[in-house]
């Protein structure tokens, strides 16, 4: 019997980041640098290290901005303020790659930033478990007999 597939409609809403322009004008390098610096900070907060590195490298390649043109950090929402303690603890766990602990402390948080880190942590736990079990099974099947398994446990 063939598995049935169904299409589930998903509403996608774009979150507008304060200070981030949505126009596609690439002639103003100062504005591009401002946006790259903003994105580097936002992605670093969320643990997207490669995205943060990429945007920081691009920002570094552009001329420096004067102090007056640097954008202030985005404002903290009421939801962010309520979840600040849990988010700070979970982010510390996330940074040392303890993703399961990070997800545990973020469970039930209401802010968008905390929810993102919660879901990303859960995803990374699953990825790590998949690699762990794949490696374990491959090791067991490659060993020949009891003598080699005893060497592992000594």
C-alpha cells in the first residue's frame, strides 16, 4: 500500500528587523555595512556562528563607519525581558555545546529569540544523536569477535 501524501498549508511571515532595510539598492555601501554589522550581531546572539562569521567578514571588507553612523542594538521586548534569565543560562549551555540542557531551560519561553534557540538546540541534539548511533553501529559491525570488543571495554 502506498503512503499517502498530504499538503499542509503553512503561513510564513517575515519578521522585520528594526533598522534592516528591505530595498535592493546595492549602491550605498555605508547602508550595506550597517546592515551587515546588525545581522552579524543578531546571528551571533542566536548561535548561528557561520552566518555571523560570513556577515562579519563581508562587513570587514567595506570601509569603516564613523561612530555617529553605527546603529544602536535592537530594543528589548517585554517577552525578551521575561525570558532573559532562562535565555542567558541556555545560551551559555548552547555555547559549550550542551544543546540538550539549553533546550531544557528554554522550554516554555515566549520570546522569539528564546524559541528559536530552543528549536535549534533540539535540532542539534537530534543531529548529534544520529551521528553517535551511526558511528556506534558501524563500529560494532566492523569488529570481529569478542576479543576486539573486550579491548574496547578495558
